[in-house]
C-alpha cells in the first residue's frame, strides 16, 4: 500500500466541503455537548445512504459505513476528560460535513422521572443561592429532551439542545439534577452533562419499553389495552394537527399567551356565585374529584359549589378546607368569603398541589354551609386532580367531613380545546404521556445508545393509586432499570433512585399509606438490584406540597451515593440501610449498614416516639422504644409486645417521628419487615 493511500482517509475527514445539508448529527452531539470519558463513545447521525463516513475529535479518527436508511454510528474509543474540542463528521463520498463546537469530554448522567425531577431551578428559592456563587457556567450543562408522546418509536429529536448553567440558562435546568451535577463537578474536576428526560405526572410504565412490559403479567395487560385503544378510529381523528408545547418555560409562556384564554376578570364572584344563598339548582351536577373539561369542551374558568351540613358542635369554631389538588389555579370561598387561593395566570406548576385553607370560626354555621371553588385551567385538564379521601373539611378537634361527591358546575368562561399533544386524545394512545411505553419510545429511544456514566430517577407519585399498584412498583422499577441497562448496552451502570419525600397529612403511623407502601417497593427494588442506590428524602418533604422546594439536599444526597458507587470514593458517606432483624429478650434487634457513620436517634416525637412500631401478629402494631446498640444496630421494644416479630419505621405518608439518622446527617429509609 502506498503512503498516499494511508493518509487519504485522514485528508478526506478533515476537508471542509459543500453539501452539509446531507449530513445531520443527532442533536445530542450538537454545540456544547458533553461526552462520557473513559467509555467508548457512540456518535450517530444521517447522511446519504450506502456511503461511508469518518469522524474526528481530540485527534482521534474513526470510520464507518452508512446503511440503506442513511443512518450511521461512529464509535470513538474511550478518552480522558478534556476539551473544548470540535467534533467533525464527514461523508467521504459526498463531502457533506457537520461540525460541532465547544465539545467537552467529562461525565454524563441521565436524569428522568416525573414532576419532582422536571421541577426547574427557577421554581426554587435555591436558584438565588447558585447565582450568588458566580461560577463558570460551562462546567455544568444540560440537554433537555423535548417532551413527546407521539405514540411512535422516534429515531431522533427535533428541538433539543445543550444549555449552559448561566444566569440566563440555569433557570430551566432540573433542580435535582443540577445540584447533583454541581457537586460531582466540584469533586471530580471535570465538566458534567445532564441529559434531562422528565415529564410531570407520568407513570413508570410510560418510561419502560413495550417488550419489557410484555414480560410482566401485571403490565402486559396495560399494553394490550393501549393497543386496543390505538386501533380505534377516534384515536387518529385530527392526528398530526395538534401543536406541541415548547419545552422551555419561557417558550411555554409565550405559547400560552397566544393560544390560551386568560384568567381575568373574576366575573363569577360579581354574579354572587361564591355566596351561600346563591341558587345553583340549574347548574350541572358533576362528580368530584374529577375533570370538568369534557363538560366544557376544553379549557376555561369553572365554578364548583358544594353545600355541606355541619353539626352544631362545629358552629363558631375554625376549620380547615383540605383539597388534594386542583388543576390548575383556584380561588376558594367558604360561605361567600375567600379563604385561600393558589397560583395565578399561566401557572402550570400547581396542577396537583394540595390545598389547605383555614376558615375563621365566625364563618362556620350549624347546618348548611357552602364551599365554592373558582377553578381556572388554560390547557389540558381542569378539575380536582387528587383522590377522594384528600378532599375534606377538618374541624379544630380533628374530625373530618368528606367533600368528595356531587358538586354543582357553572361556567364563567369557555375557551374551547387548545390543540396540543396530550390534550387531543384522551385515554391510552397517541398524545397521552401515561400510555405504556410511549415516553420510552419518544424520549429515551432517540438518545440510545449514548455513552453515560449512570442514571438518576425521581418518580413514583403517579403509581400510588392503591396498595396493589404500590406493591407492583417493586418489579416495575426493577424491570425498567434492567430494560434501560440492556438498551444502552453499557452493562449494569449505576442507577440512583430518590425515595418519595414526606407528603400529605402528618401522622405517626398510617397502615394503609400509599406513599409508605411505594417507598417500601422502592427500597426493596434498589436492595435487589446491583449497583443501584437510594437517596432518602423523607425529611425534606412538605405536607401541603407534592413538590417540596429543597431540591439541593436531594441532589446532593444523590451525588454522595454516586461518588461512592460510581467513582469509588471510599470516604464518602451514605444513608443507613436496613439489613435485617433478630429476636432477643422480648425485643427486636435491627441491623443496619450505617453508610460509614454511626447511627444516631435525633429529635423524638412529642411523647418520645421514634417512628418504630412493632407487632406480634403483623396486624396490631404498637409504638416502640428504641436504643442504638454498637453503632450499627437498633434495639426496639414495647411493654405491650412481649414477643415481637414484625417491625416498621416511619410508615406514613408524612411520618411525624422519623428519628433515625447517622452521624453524617443522612436519614434512614422508612421500611417494614
């Protein structure tokens, strides 16, 4: 072979030629991209079919052929951290070339889940903390995968790009993922990139592939139901005519300004619709909690009224109106007086935030009282978005009266249907982000097989429907982790899971707690999955808000786990993990992996409660006293249980006494055994 033949490929690859429109890299490899160090780096795109391409970055060059469909995948060998580089990919036959600039080789993590992962920095007061630090914005970058529930296996993305953590850009970052990435960057000294694929209100089944779901009897039936729904003509009526809601908050607001009706003025209150003596007998009756947009033919401003009979002993005493979620904003009245409001204008972040409004005793009468809610929804669904038990009046003595049932529905204004993905087709099928496998197909598949170090996952609220769904989540989480690891083709990469934060009414223990049951499924799934870890968030929740604002603590707990698991930082501390129990002298001795730091019992409940409950038969539980033994064990006992066999800890939606930590400040996970 001649010397000129040897150097010809390198010359071709370096040429700057015309025809760039025939070469398109996947958007994941655009300007500002972060590529994973220490692993083979796949880079893919599309060009003229049946040709060949070459790529170069950091002085390394690779070649590959192009298939009949025009797709190619270059595989660069593992490289050390560094940059900035140019990534140059050329078609050696047509000369078409693509150049991406400011490419860094560092650490890449996938961040996914529902609203608490999607929760943006500009929704948190902790944004100000970061802006005050005045740090280099190029060191932490985010690639936000566009939200897409098309119903198709999408090969590519159309609108996603890399963003720097600048003063103008960081507000759109996932807050949990940002604080996670920032600590990794500080500890590792390399650029960290986050691929953010998250969508509020979505279930785990939507993020798992069809093939994996079909292997689980519990989820295979969901797939078959979705298939049947998809086959109906009405699922495809007007398909392709809907508009997509932009991914960034600024673009969303601009979209809403143009496409949606406004929340002004409040005509209903002027018509007396909040007053107790208003005659609403001609209004439509609707079951709540529920969705009124079907009745409206789309979005609008709805009034919902309910007459409630209160006992004489409630009269003149303050009470609380608890509403498990109102989609989107509301103004709530009691006997004609405003008692609370949540959100205003085009605020989509409060759609499932529970409301808790105090009512002055002077408004409370014996007999008939009226609760009225002015509910504004400018897009998607509107109504009461929670479960029936979450809607109630609570007296000053703790007695409850349910507000679930038949309400009266009045229309202040109707806006019609805003044509956006997710609003056109109801139920399983294209446009519904909770259809099985739909988000895997449209949001995960287009980034396969990107080189990543690992993944972090914050999801679960949407799978807390009942005890059965909470129990099923254990296998579903195991299946999804296994599915993603297989699809990315990089072995058992580290997978960090945020355990659900405390939420809903505060209690010491709650036998039927859906949140506690789902936390237990998360704990068990992580325990039984290699290289998976749990970031416990039980102590940073908010009883009244499903979206607690402290995302920094959650992100940094995830980073502590990652530094230990993915980067072998032996001195890094983690949270205590329950290992098992044994019976000893009328007590249970509970064993823990203490995360590298001795166990401690922090502030106890008002009456000395620790969060531990024990039982002899698994049916009747009693609060237990607790004491640390040898730094990594907890002895629990009760005079009412002489032969304890069962134990649970912090078992409630919002446990009041969760006292077990380690000296490093990490809380123990709630558990039952």
